[in-house]
């Protein structure tokens, strides 16, 4: 492995002792964690608390990955934020199976792909400021959580417009 980051862990001692385990705590920012609806800011630390255990196939990483996320409410665009924590239980091995296990290099393992995979799956796709958010009026654009408008909603389906003109 070339670049040293906080998410690259030295495991040479574990590899020499089958059955050995050790706790790891990593807390560092990780850029580029943005999903469809929410993102983890590049300045916000991602926290990994895990146990690394030497098994016959490689090293198993068990623990939690957590981060603070920010977004805009998908209905009213109000800023929203929250925390996400996800349990991980993954195998690192020298010959990884694509999409199933992670790569174990000579004497290091890289937690970054695991962290990215775990957090991206848990970030909300359509975050809401509250469960009963009324959103914005599609006609005048006011926030219906704070004000009431006099717009009349058009509930007609445009796909049936040609049939409405028929006189039967």
C-alpha cells in the first residue's frame, strides 16, 4: 500500500498469531461521502470502533462505523442533520472475492473501502425535517409548514386530458 492514512492499519503482528485479536479506534475525516440525499461533510470525523481478529482466511473486522450527516429536507429544503451508526462484520483476505470480501495487503488492511460501503448504504436517501413535513407548495413555493396559501391543487392526471374533451 502506498499512502498512509488513519484508515490503514498495520496487522503484521496479528498475521503471525492465529486467533489473536485487538481493538482499534480510528477517528478521522473522510472526503467524498455523499449519497443521493445526504452527505458526511469532509471536515466531520468518521469514527470506527472495531475488533480485528486473526482467522484462518485472514482478518475479520467487527465493530461499528459512525458519522454525522447533513442534508436538505426532501420536502421543504430546510437544513437537516443526524447521526448514523452501522455494525460491520467483514473479512479481509489476501485473495478477496469481488463484492464479498476486502483485500488484505502484505501487512496492512485498509478500512476506507469498508467505511465507505457501510456509510453510503446507511445515509438517508430522502431525509425529512420531521415526519409530518408539509413541504413546499408546488404552485407558489411557500413553505406549508410555516404559512398557508390559497392555491387550488390540480389533482388531474395529464395523461387523461384528451379523454376529458370527449362528449359522450
